[in-house]
C-alpha cells in the first residue's frame, strides 16, 4: 500500500489499532451491492479494496467522530469529506476477548 493511501486512512488505522492488537486478522463484511461489497479477510485485504477511494475524490479524508459500546459490540461513526462529498458512515465491530473479530 503506498504512503499517500496509508496517510489518508491514518486516522481510521489509529482508531482501529487502539481497539485491538488482532485487527490484521479481522473479518470485514461490507454490505451492499457495489464494488466494495463482500467478505474481506484481514485489514490488508480490506485496505486493498478501499485504496482506490482517495483517488476518486479531491482532498479526501476520514475521521472517527463517535463510538458507542455495549458488551462485545461497538458502533463507530465516521465522517468522510472531500470536494463534492460530506458523508457520515457507520461501522459495527464485534469483539471477542476484547479484540475486534468482525467489522
């Protein structure tokens, strides 16, 4: 993954790695019927799917803005901004032994 992509996604990486040492083994289920949809095993597989996104928008950034936790479930609100984009996304995490196992 190139340095620009890693820097753009850095806030989300930092947020996720604070939550779990096993994030690299996570299983990501991306819902919907678009090119990002599907099951992605490991953060590298997920980032490979998402890596083209910054190139699609000028001044693209993502920022975690809110997190709600109950038991082994966590919901995170993410604010994505770019020229022509100002969107809020939600991400659900399931924890096992305090580690993210599903995203």
